[in-house]
C-alpha cells in the first residue's frame, strides 16, 4: 500500500535516480566521458539531500551542464519533494486532494493541513527572495575577482547552495580563498542561518515586524495593541537555541582551534574570531568551510560533531535532530532531576506525544550513526575512528563537512554514506513509517509495571 510516508520517500528516491542518470551522461563531465555510476549516484544523493559531501571536485570534474544539474537537484532537495510537487500542481491549476495536503503537512512537519496552497506560495516566495538577494550581494563580491558572466554564475550557485544548506561550492577549496572576507562570510552565514531556522519562524517574525511598523507613530493605545502580539513557543525555542549554539560553538572552536599557532598563527585575533564564527555556523548542516577541517584536533572535531548532530530547526533546509528536539530532551532531563512529571518550556507544558517523538528522533538518529560508523570502520579499518564518526554524522545531519577521507573510502563505505544521507534527509521517523507502514489501531490496554531506571 502506498502510504503518505512511502510517497514522500519514493519521491526523493525518484529525484535522486533522475539526477543520477543526468550526472551519468558524458555531457555532465568536463572531459566528455561517461561519469562512473558511483560518482553520479553519490553526487546526486548528496545534492538532493542538500548534504554537500563530494568524492570528486565539483568545480573541475563536472561541466557547466553537470553543475546546473547539481544546482537544480539542490533546489528541489532544499524545497522538499512535496513542496516542489505542490508547486507543479499550482502551475497546472489543479486542486489539492486530501492525500496531498496530508503529505505536505508531514513533509513540512506542520500541525494542520489548512492553507496548503498559500503556504507553498509563501515558501517559494521567501526562498526566491533570499536567494535573489544573496545572489546580488555575492555578485558584488565575486565580480572583484572574476568577470561576468562567471561572477554571476558563482553568485547564483553559492547563494542557492548556502540558502539550502547544501555546501556545494564551485571552488576546489570551498571558501578558503575568502576566509578573511567579512562581506562574504557575513552573506553566506546569514543565508545559512535563515535557511536552516525554518520558514514558520521567518513568517512569524515578519508578521510581528509588520504589526509594529503598522502602528509606528500612532497613539499609545494602538502601540500597546501591537506589543501584545506574542511569539509562539516554537519561535522562542528555535531562536534562543540557535543563538546559544552559534555563540557557544564560536567560543569553543576559538578556544580549541583558532588559538593554535601552528594552524592559525598568521591570522589576527579578529580574523581568528571570524574563522571560528563561520565554522560554528557552517557546522549547523551547511557544509562550507573557510579552513581545512582535516587539520582540526580531536577536541575541535568533537565540538563540530556535536553541532552537526544537533543541526538546524524544523521546517528549514537544515538536517540533524533539530533544535526543538534538543530543548525537549533538555527539558525532560531538567524535569527528571527536579522530580517533576511534566516538561515545561517557557511556562508551557510539552505534550507527551511530542516528548515521545523527540526521544524517538534522538534514539533513531544515534542508532543510525552508530550502525553507519561501525560498517565504515569495518570496511575501512585504516581510517582514523574520529574521522569516520565525523564523516557519518556529517552525512546523516546533511552537513557535508569532511576531514578529507570521503574520496578514499571503499565503494561499500560510499554506499553506506549514500543510505545515511538519504535517511537523514527524509527523516528517521518518516523513513521508519514508510518501512513499517501505518500503525494498526488496538483496543487492548496492558497493565502498567515499574522497572529500575538509572
């Protein structure tokens, strides 16, 4: 039976296979030869899953046609299969049926199914607005070093890649050539952050800002009316957790890595802080890098593994277990230590269903990473364990950062990474629902019994 989760998962697989066939063609390679199938499959999966993992240099291995295919796959993967499908339905003027509305609701992790058409239009409008703005700003930067139309193509590619948290770059060393460029670091960072923070958060902030601007300069009672508009629990958790992780990640990476005279001794203190900031941002599932990740020590790699595993926020283009899952797990721990039986966040009680979902996401994610790491460690025992763990977490969280071992892995390990990237993009709960099928209702109630915990 083709359930909604299976429809979404098969949709992503279909896009990956189409991308694989296109990247397999001789037109997609710079030398005009047929692309090895594993390279085409790995690159297509990485692009659709907006991961950024590569086993060949995107800038030199692929032709302009191949690069365009990768960019289109990133765009479809970032929007999501159901969002892209819904957009086509709108263009064709067809009506939504209930099944399509439910599929879109599950794909975007929304609470309701109302306003699907308007939602998709808003998402598309927001996406193109940010990508167009990013393209213009990056074009102003790249045109200082490249001539048009190359500067424009670089701007378009990197803007779409950054907004979708993909991490693909048309530079062989990613963005290391612009590691001290404040304008480029700022533009790419903002695209990554807003792309991964979630559409609902951006929409909610826009409504709040519009309401306050509407009553700007008006009588006091109207200003008070505007100030009564409160943010949702989702907005508060996502924004506060994102800000905390960005600042904490910057500080920790600065203390562990950027103060190393052997690796970053030639940079000034403000440049080191800029490098630490960008790595903290890009670890939130973006995949760009302005320093050589392979030069990091174990402490720096472990910090980035933790940031990658957490990832971005629901409804955005980022991966990981998401910031909301982290806060719910932290809330569970706090309540347990205080002897409470409910989880409170900002004076709001978290429903038991969300608690179970957060625990399932965390456990399923850790299990997937554990299995993938074990399989790769068995297939490639010569590789350092911390590098393998970094690789698998990066793949599952759809980050794309690497210590440089991806292309040296065996074909079996690359296939493991392909499956890991796919599982991380569609979501572990959605993937399991597609495999297991819809739950069967039961009227049987079993007796409770206590057991020892801790």
